[in-house]
């Protein structure tokens, strides 16, 4: 519009000799305006404006009126500024709808279904596919969550080598009467003693009320002939010596604790009896500890 007014003023008031200069200036301004509009449209993503900007804008088409050319130029600039990617030539299919939308903007969305179809939200023909996609996604999410929980729980369980060390099988047929053997179970020494008849009678006759940690012999042995104890002193964790001490049971050389043949503390600083682990007898003179 500025270019048109400047050119008109120059044509009315300027002498005939300056008409060539005015025309050259007008063409230069037109070229600059067209190049700037195309660059702005390309930066905005409007790749379809190329054909519109190649069309003549001012003075090159004598058959178009000045008002139509100015209106077309303003419309092209406005569309380029809004970043709309379309072709706004006069003969395009959507030029009327675009022109109406630019002149009278509204919040109501109206689709032009003359040259394409529009799928409405909640189309019954699309529900089956939508339900299938949603159900499949939920199944995948549930499976992934289940796998993650299982992996977490399995990581907390004991491994095969740890489970193998949790129990220990001992052959009792090789232990003589009155003999004590020491085996290793879960990193601790375990005393297995095959007691004689005299030792069994002696330990059963002890007055439980006189003991520091009162326990009857029958409560500590599943079979009176066999005594199974964890070989760790209850005082400070030393390993007592078998078949030693004042009571011919176990003696801790660290601080002088004496245990009888039932593993009960009888003398010394130890506060409790020797621990009895979990064990059971199997067929064929076998014992499983743990």
C-alpha cells in the first residue's frame, strides 16, 4: 500500500523526465517486498506460498484492478505472518474458507468436507480398533510390572550355593561311643557327641534348680545317646575344648567356662548354656543339621 501511494504521488507531481526513475524505484521496492515475504513464509513453514508470491503484485498485470492487487497482497502477508501452510492462489480450493477465516475469526471450528472426509470423535466404526489398542497396551504394562516384581523378589531369595550350605548331612555310623566330632555348619563349629550310658545317667540326675541357665537334659537331646551343640562359648564367642573341664564336657580356655556333657554352663563367666541347633535323624544312621 505504501508503495502504491508513493508511486501515485510521484506520477502526478513529477515531471515526465523522472517517470523512468520512479518506475525503477517502484520495481525495486516490489522485488524487495516479494523476497522478504517469501523468506518470512519459509521460516514460518509455509512452503505453499511460493506460487502465490511469484504472481504479480503491482503494475505488471493491467487486467487486475489496483484494489484487488492490494487486497491480495495484504491477504498473502497476513497468512504468511500467521504461519499457515497452504496455497492462497485465487483458483485454489480452500481460498474462500481461508479468506473468510482471516476476515472473521471465530472460536467455532467448521470443517470443509467438500474435498475430504472428517472422522468424528467416537466414531462407532473405530471403537473396536481403539479398544483393541487400549487392551493390548494394558496387557503389556501388566506383564512388564509382573516381571519386574518377580525379578525383585527372586533377587532377595537365597542362591543355590547358599541353600546348599543351609543344611548338613552327617554319617553317625563312624562315631564311637564317648567320642566327640566337630563339623562345620553355616560357618560355625558344631559338636556331635555320642554319650555313654554313664554320662546319660549322670546328666539326667543333675538338679536343674542349681543351674545358672536351668534346662533338663531331656529337653536338650532328642535322643539321649546323641548330644548336638553349637561350639561357640556364650561368653565372648570362643571355641571350647571337647572332653575337658571339671565336668568332662567342654572347657573354654579364654576365660575358664566349664560345661557338662549336656552343654550346660556349670562354672565360669558364661551366662548361658551352649546352643542346640535344629537337627533331625534320618534313616540309616544319618543326621541332617539345619
